[in-house]
C-alpha cells in the first residue's frame, strides 16, 4: 500500500501518542487530516495549532467528506459511531498497529520492542541513524525534543524505526528486518496468560525476521536469555548486549555521577569507547547500549554514537525534568520529574536512578497506578517496590476506558497503600491521596526544600507535574 497517494485521512482517538503521530505524518505529506478525541489535551491543541481540525463530539458527518483512510486507536471500540460509519461506507479503516504494519512493508524496518525501555531506545537509535545521515522515518511512543514533530520524524530514506508495542501482541502486525528486544517481564496480564505466554509471543515476532535479518537482544535479562532462539531455522544475525560480562556489546565500569553517568562500551571486534550519559539509571545504560549496538550494526560510526549519547537529555515523560520550585528563600529548590513508568520494574529502576542522580536528597514518589487489572495481577510486586521512596503519595488508579473488568475493580489504591504501610511497618511514609486534585494538595503540604519529586504513571497524573504552583 502506497500511503503517499492518500489525500484525506480521518483519525479516531487523534489525541493518543500513536494516532497523533499518524496525523502529523499524513499532514506532512500534504494530505487533508482531521480527527476526533473524547477530550482536549496538550496533544490535541498541538494538532489544532498545526491546522488539523479536531472534533470533540463524534459525528458520522465527519467521516463522509471524501475520506479515503480512517486510522483509529486500539482503545476505540468497534461500536464507536465514526469507526462504525467508516466500515459501513467501505472506507479503509486500520488500527494504529495495523497502520504501522502496512507502513513497515514499504521500508527497511527496525522494530524496538520489549516490556520496558522501548521509547528511549527507539529515540536513541533514530537519533544515531539521523546523525549519520541515514535519514530514517520514525514513530515513537513519546516526544523526542530533537524531532520537530515530536513523536514522528519524516525521513527520505528506506529506513523506518518504530516502537513495536507488545500490548495484545500488536508488534505482530509489523514486518521487521531488524529487532531490538530490550527485556521481557510479566505485564498486560489481562491479555497474556503468564510470562511463558509473553515469551512465546516475542519469539513469534522474532521468527518473522527474514534471512539475514538482525536481532539485538538483552543478555542480562533472564526471560530474554532463555528464549528458544533457533537461528538455524530462521537464519538471522544475533547480537547480544549486556552489563554483566556477556554479549557482543558490553557496558563495563559503569559509575553514576551527580547529574550523569559514565561507562565503557566494549564490542566483539575489540573496540573500546568511553560513553558519557546525562540521563540516570542502570536501565538507561542498557537502553544506550542496545541503541549503540543496533546503530553500529547499521554502519554508524562510533564517534557519532558517542556524540548522540553525550548530548541526549531524555524524552517526554521518561525521567523528564519539568521544573525547580523554590519553597522558601535561601533553601534548595524542589526538583520536579515526570515519568511514564507504570510497571514495578520501571518504578524501582527509576527510584534507584534518582538516588544516584541526586545523592543525599529525599525522593518523593507521587504515583498513579495504571489499570485495575495490572494493579491486581502485580499487587505483591507493587507492594514491594513502592516501599522504596522516602515518601509515597498514591493516587487513585487510572481507568482505561473499555479495559476494566468487573472482577478487577476490587483492586484499589487505598488497599495498596495499606498493604505497603503494613509490610514496611511504617504508616508515616506511605499515603493514599485520592484523586488528582487531592493528590496535588497532599503534595503541596508534604514536600520539603531539596526534595526530588517524581510524578509517575501512564495516565493523566502528568497534569500535576505541569501545573504546580511556583513560590518564587
């Protein structure tokens, strides 16, 4: 399918990070683009400023003006009026993952997949390719400051870098020539039976690689390491990356510093590179290593890899620095960080990264659990990791429309806070704070000069981070 011939596109759920990227993609190609979303957000306002009409009331009239293609978010149910009308009129309708799958057929596609680290690894890989003049087209599930359009980059070459999401096996829509597998963990257990089922699905994706395709896989991660990879049956090239002395690409002598970290990158060809990063956490060392491995295999020079990593300051809602707030004259400010983390593994690594990045400072975590099902299925894991901050403010669970089964509603943030306090034998540090307005009030009473406040979650809690009062 040649998407360049499409002249009129309608996007349903246009405020989502993925579908908004599609809207920008077609707009940049000169197509007429419009769309619907249930509520106004910063993303929809950005689209409107670009001249893309956004409707906030669904109406079948929107879908009838010579629309050739309808793109919808996977969160949009089949009975949604505009989606149903598009199908009734015979308009080609694709979900966002299906669109990426069709687009991937037109390119040499590099798919970044895994449970955690996809967005950062995709951004770094794309930045390295772009700096090397390989001019990739890129779709990433965040906003990259170096991309004028944020979550999409329009390139002119044969290369496409995409973030391949594992939710409901969406990555199986994509036809890759190369894959980075960051890690595998238990998640999305409303769809997957268990960890073994998740591993089977990632393996199915890997086995779609063509002969002479490329897999970059995490050597440190046990669920990835134990995959039954059979490169004799599917003759792709396999390169592993790790921080524990195993793999063709290794990070050694990693050390955290105030405001950064350094490590030595070793390759199977005997290369030795000094790497400087200005984003925190061991997880970002792994992300940087994975991106460097893919870029090097694609022919990117080491000096470019070093330069991109040294200049990288992070992406939207991935340990994103928002502000410093002065609570009182002469006292150190409060540092505000926004982060998308919503899995226990991501939470604990982010807290560890914050402690290394800001040594000696109190870490306050303002956390919004994402989905009742995830909270219930990983309840004990959340109880363990949410004991780690010096102060926890736990807001209500963020409901994802259409994904809340009745039996999952038993999971509640108040019960989670009680279990954390009981396990830690301390009810002074862990608090259930209710809705976002109440949580914001809790924070304004609880923060202290010098605190590092991490406002975390995949839902709408980011609005707190961007709407805090200034006391300067």
